[in-house]
């Protein structure tokens, strides 16, 4: 990896993107790149990056996409292909900029969809696997219902002030995501075509009570992928199992990561 400071900003396509870098115990260890959800950012991962590093021995790189956290805002309304743009334009530049050599992409919700598009569109020899937490490959009725409900919550409760602790422009973060998903044209959004082109192992982690998606998402991956697809359903968790049931979620990811990276010389030296 490039000689990164523990925290900082990367300038990509005119946007300043905040990041956090947890260097591994062994300098040549692989890296897990974390891609946050539609209302997430670096800070909202909480202590999960530290736990992930301790469990795997890998370096952990997390960043906030434009419009989130302390990163630059985006123009609204967002284009409805915003996840494609992140996966096809921004993420490749970011991986090159940080000196990514090998490892995993770990994405949550929107971040999982971005990781899917990237892996399906790029036969990247540096990539050893994907961890997809609550991914979306198609739009479901339950997704739209819950996203409409959270819009009301944002407008009528203290959710806005809570999110403002993490996003310097909370309205940009919220409406950029919420507005795109509630656009009637977004109902046709479908990234399942990318699944057949993924050439690395995939783990899907799904909360048993996910209010934003059903197990149909995992079934689509199992139907379309030619690569191995492991599914871990986390009891007692909804859309964010790494926060709601961190123990079993971390254990599942650790086991997958160790299998996907089992031949990595950096981890063997740890």
C-alpha cells in the first residue's frame, strides 16, 4: 500500500474524499476496502474496522464517498446511475491511488452494490473476494416502502440531528440517497447482469429481519453467479448486522476472509 496516514483526504475527480487507514501488523498483508451504506460514512462504521483488523490481520481502508461524512458534497438530484459511476469511475482510481495490491472489497447496502458492479466489470487480479452485507441487486417493494418511511422519519423526528453528527452536509447526504431511490424511474434499476462476470468468491451477510430487502437478493446471486456464493443469515439482525449482531457477523466475515486469503504470504507471516 502507498504510505498512507491514518486519516486524511484523497482528491478524485474534483472531490475531496475522507478516509481512514488501519495499517496491518505485517506491512505486506492484504487490504480490506470498506464501502459504506447509503447513509453511511467512515465514522458510522464505528469500531467495526478495528475488530475486523484484529480478526483478520489485514489492513483496513474505509472512505466516505462524495456527499457523505466529511467528503465533498454532490450536486442534487443524484443521477440514478450513481452506483455505477462510483464503481466504474471513482473506485478504480481510488484503488490505484492507495496502492491496492490484493485483498477484499467489503460493502454494505449501496456499498455492496457498488462492490458487485466493480467486480463484475473489472477482472481485477488484485481482488480475492467480496463480502456483501445486505446487498441490493434489484429494487424490491420492501426497499421502497422502508425508504419512503425513513423520509418521513427524517422530516419529523430527531433523525436529521443524529445524522448531522456524522455528515457535514446532512441534507446532501440524505436527499442524495433517498431522492434517487424514490424516483419512479429507479424501479427499473437492476445490476444482476454483473453477477455472472464475478470471478472471485462471494459472501453475502443478511440480517434475518432486514427491513430494506429480502432473501430474494441472495437467491439472485446464487442463481446468476458462477463463482462460489456463501450466504450467512444473521439472527436478531436487520439491515446492519455488523452493528446489530457484531459477534456472529464478524465471525462469519473472519472465516470467509481467512479462506479467501489463506495462501497470502503477508497473513502467513503475521
